[in-house]
């Protein structure tokens, strides 16, 4: 039991959720390693939402609200860390969830789907993944013809770079959440939210609720957004923070 007064409470709770996900057969073992990489970047970021991430989240909200056929891709880490949030988002924007995992076993895919449905998800795709994303040889190429394959906008948190690139080549817009601003995924995506998945989902839901009824300025918001420029701003924010001298004072 981690006391709330622990200085690293939030971070330790996330680890607990992932370990519980692993024990429930939802998260893959490799997911723990991937999370560790994310944690290292979050430490450099200062475990808060940067201005650049907030801007990207606003652009992502606009893209999801304008989309004709949005789909949310769910892997083992996302299912363990933000179960309730992705279900809420899915209902808010009327987008199905699609279980799509890299280290694929049918058993784990089935367990993720069952977990989402138990928690109230309205539509979970992924068990009829008989379409393929061209140019990808691994399991993440297998997608539902009614879901990711025919979507115009895919929200794919903690994605891998080659599939992100392949989805873009298919003409889709891809929104990612990835704490590493230098990853191939971040660089290929249409909108890269460089933030922790829990913070990013909380912010995305809040912004969508705020903007849902006044869709007028969404296109303008998107037109003014440049993902490469925003990633540069993100790296600059991290570097500027690391230059602050008091960071080294104990
Ligand atoms: O459940 P599966 O089989 O689909 O596997 C999921 C993982 C995440 C293991 C798989 O997609 C994978 O190996 O991903 P990568 O290529 O390691 O990329 C994961 C990215 O997510 C890395 O760049 C991490 O920095 C980032 N990341 C990890 N934890 C978080 C995160 N980004 C945001 N929030 C996090 N909590």
C-alpha cells in the first residue's frame, strides 16, 4: 500500500496498475519495459503537462470532433492505465475502441476486450481483425475492416513508429500519446501529444467536453497547428527546464 503522502505517489500508482494489468493477463511483460522508458522521459519533462502538449491536445480534440470515422486503438498498457478514460472518450466522440496489440496472443486480446466491456464500453472491435495494413509484417498490421482499416482518424496511444507511418501512408490522420518526443511515432504522427497517458486522456476529455457544443473554430485551430514545430517547442521546453540551476540543488 503506497501512502498518498509519498512524494512519488502518482508514479508508483501507475506501476501498481501495470503490475495488476500484467497479473490479469492484460498487459504484456514488455509493457513494463516500455513504461520504464516513458517514466524516464516524464522525469525530464517534470511530470506535468507542458504547454506544447496542451496545444497538441487541443489539436487532437479538434481532429477527433471533426472526424467522420474516428477509432481508438487500445493496447495492453493503455487498457491497464486508462480503462475508464478511454471508455468515456469513446462514448463522447462516438468512436469504437479497437483492441490492437503488438505482442499479440488471442488470449490477451480477448481479456482486454472483456475488461473494456465489463467496465461499460459500448463497442469494442478487434476480434475480427482480418484486414491488413499494407507494409507491416507484425501483428499490429491485423485490423478490423470496420475499425482502424476504414477509419479517417486513429487515436493510437503508445504506438510503434512503423505502423504510425503506414497508417499515414494509407491517408489517415494519426493522433499519438508518447512521452518520447524523439520517437519515430512522435515524428510521423499528425498530432503527437508528448505527455503521460493518464494526464493526456484527462485533458483530452476535458477539452472535448468544452468544445463539443461549439464546433465553429475547430478547423481554424487545426489549420494553425504544425506538429513538427510543436515537437521542437516541446524539446525546447525540456531543455530549458534542465538548464534551471535549482534543479541540481538538494
Ligand atoms: O500491449 P502490446 O503488446 O500492444 O504492447 C504495448 C507496448 C507499449 C509494449 C508496445 O506498443 C511497445 O513496445 O511500445 P514501444 O515501441 O516501446 O513504444 C512505447 C512508447 O510509449 C515509448 O516511446 C514510451 O516512451 C511511451 N510511453 C510509455 N509509457 C507511457 C508512454 N507514453 C505516455 N504515457 C505513458 N505512461
